[in-house]
C-alpha cells in the first residue's frame, strides 16, 4: 500500500524534505528556549543571587529568548504552509487520477455502483490519501527526530527524572493495544455507511419527481432516516473509541508532570537539583510526551483512513472491461462497412456475482454495406440497443466478432472507433450547459456558424431562437428545460456536427406526436445522408426510407430484406406492422 502512495509523494520530494527540515527546525528551536528559560529561573532564584549583577545578563537572555520565540513562530508558519500546499497538491493529483480512471471504466461498472457512492469516493476517500500521507509519512519522521533530541537533552538534564518519565511509556502501549482494533472496525463501518448514504441520497434526488408522484415522501423519509440512523450510531461508536484512546493518552500526559513535580521536590530538597533544572525538565516534558501521544493520534488517523485508502487503491485496480488491446492500432479512413459475425452475448459476468444473465444474442449475424441505411426492429428487450453498444464497444461479444471495414473492433483503438461511430442514444444525455455548448460537445473546435447549421439540419434552430436566451439558454440538468423531442434533436445536432462515418441511432420509445416525429424524421434523414446508418426503430413508419430492414427476435436475425418484401412475406415484421398501423388508424376489428 505504501508503495502505491509513494507515487503521489515522489513528485513533491523537495517540498516533503523542506517540511521535514522546517519541522525539525521548529522542534530544535524549542530546546534553546527551554534552556534559556531554565537559566533565567536559575539566576533569579539562586540563594546567593546578586540582583544588581544578574539583571543585565537576565535581560539579555530575555531578549534572546524573545527573538528565538519569534523565529520559531516564523519557521513553524512556513512549515505549516508548506505542509498545506503539499496536502492540496496531493489531493489534487489523487482526484484527477480518480476522475481519469472513471472516464476509462466501461458502463458495466456504472451499472453496479451508485453515482453517489462514487462521489463519496471522490470527495472523502481522496482526502484520506492525503491525511494518510501526512500522518504516516511526514509527521512520524519529525516525531522520531524530535523525540531523540528531547531524550538526549532530558538525560543530560536529569537521568533520574527521565527514568521516572520513561516508566510511563508501557501504559501508552497498553492504551494503544486496547483501542486500536475497535477503532479500525468502526472506521470501516463509518466509511461504508457514508457511501451508502451519499449513494442513496443522490439517487433519490435524481428521482425526486417519482418520489412525489407516487406519494412516497413519508416512506422515503423513513427509509432515509434508517440510513442516517445507522450512520449516526456508527459515528458515535467511532468517536467513543477514538475519544477513549485520546483521553487515556491525555490522562497519561497529565500523570507525567505530577510525577516529575513529586520527584523534583525531593531532588531539590536533597540539593541534587536546582529550580532552573526543574523548570527545564518540566518544560521539556510536553515535548517528550508529545511524540508518544501523537503516535497514538497518528495511529488513530491511520486506522480511520485505511478503509478509505483501501477503497481508493482498490478502485485504481478496478480494470475496465473494455480497453485497448496491447498493439491496438487506430482505424484508418473508414469506408463504413459493418459486420456482426456470429456474435454471442450476455450481460453480467463481472462482480459482485460474476453470473451471466440470460443470453441476449446467440449467433447474431448481419452485414451493412458502406453508405447503406438499415433499420433494426424487433420486440422490446430483444437486444436492439445492445447491438449499438456492441458497435460502439460499450460491451464486447463473448464469442464471434463485430467488424468495421473488416477489422475487429477489439483490435482498433477505442478513441479511433468512437471517432468513426456517432450514436444518438435512446435517452440522449443533455448536459447542464447552454444549448450551444451542448451541440458543440460533438466537435469542440467548431464555429458558431457550424453549430447553427447543425441545429438547422436537426430541425431545432427555429425553436432555439424562440427560447428566451436563444443559443445561450440553459438546458437544465439532464436537459430538463427541453421537451423530449427537443432533447433528441439537440442530440442529433450534436452528432451532425461530429459528422461520423457510421451513424447509430436508437429511436426513443416515448411516442412523439406526429409533428415532432416528422421533425425528428427529417433531421435523421439529413443526418443519414452519405453515411452508413443503423436505425433502431420502434415506430415502423420511420423505416420507409431504409434500404433494408433487419428483424431481430430471440437473439438472432429472423427476417431481413427491403420493407415491401418483408410485408409481402407475412412474417414477424408484417405482424408488427399490422399491429402498429391498426393501433394508429383504429380500424374496426373486422375491417380488413
Ligand atoms: N446493462 C444491462 N445489464 C443486464 N441486462 C441488460 C442490460 N441492458 C439490457 N439488458 C437486458 O438485455 C436485453 C436486451 O436489452 P436492449 O436494451 O438491447 O433491448 P431493446 O431491444 O433495445 O429494447 P427496447 O425496444 O425496449 O429499447 C433485455 O432483456 C434487457 O433486460
Ligand atoms: Mg432499446
């Protein structure tokens, strides 16, 4: 684990070294302070003190002491600032790496995890890496050095007092042993409950409309209360054990001075020590115990953060199920031939269960020539959207191959593949940004004129001009300010701007009215011009302009051919067609 973390510390070696030097400097400056203070006390409490003679030297020492204290404050300020900057740089890097890794993970990862849980990871766990490095790498080094310096100094001042103080150390060890395991246990639970809470919360916030529509406010509040209650009780227990650990070490910290006082009285009485030496030792005590009690504190930080840390590192180890193969090369200029060759596919296979769901495809095969426009139809759940996911490589075939221009999509780089295919998905995602930015997402370098041209071709330009802010109008979260049909046309404009060779279109199931269907249809036709085009259609009427139609059922192609041929054949397509047209025209039952 430490080796993984070293990666984050290494670029900041210089700053870590500076922090160390400054920290040691702060401690080192404390020793002369103590020594001076002790000497001053010694000078003024001496039985034979001649104040007239002593005062100038005491005053001089006071000035030096003052200077040293100021210097020490300055050094410790620079130290703290250096450490803060180090902290921030490390957190920055961890979060950036987490985000980059997130962008590389395949959709199957996101299907298994709640968004809020991932958020918890970004915010809380990334901070843990930082706390961990500070607590476990930087401060112990300083503490060990301080401790050694103080021990030497203490032995020099009074060996017998030191022995008394050292006798307390085993008690620290006992406290440590008693509280350690429990602290760790509750910390891990706390981390998991936090993830559960944020996960649940973000999901419900997104689905608030459903919560309200189904009058589930009471139910949901109760459910969230339950989650909060678990979080609360785990936190209380964590702080109980943490507090106990801290309190016991504080108690021991208080015993030390009493012990020193008790012994000093005797030593001074017997003339084996003077008041100045007592002062020195007494002042030193704090510095002696500080590293020991901080060790307990550091240990608690360590224990508290290990679960988060393990999560972050474990997360970095999560492989993406879809990645570039070693030796993958970019797709060369794409002609646009698509081939699905005896593909078997089933969802699942990843953690937590590792089980495969029922197969979606069994020996699925079909081809699309460059520039051809092919419609895909079939009953709901037959795998139409999955075909698109296979082509865009969101999932990989279990056996068989998906090819573009004769090259297996698994042998080309993902980024070149995603340049070649454009997808308008069944539920297009609109970002919370202006409409212009949403369209521009297709090709960030495009000019505003190109954005407008794309919007015109997608039949959305007029409507955008009608919005209060025009192209700068905010689309709202997930495009909440747009209607379903508008969202789809913005998504089409986005893909138009991208201008890919192969176009994959997943028609929304939500029935648009005839007018907006016509608008979308026109947009699609313009989009499809001169491209290889695969259109998943639920409304069969949208397929009239297709060159060919592929009908899927039960994991394979059951019919294939031009629309008229399929209608004449009287198979599944003809049946689906009849059902839809009858539903539309509402003929009488015997009206055929
Ligand atoms: N991420 C997933 N994990 C597990 N199973 C899935 C996943 N996505 C889809 N499925 C299942 O795979 C099958 C095919 O789904 P797909 O989305 O391809 O259907 P579809 O033909 O597009 O349906 P529709 O016409 O309703 O959009 C369905 O039975 C579905 O339950
Ligand atoms: Mg679908």
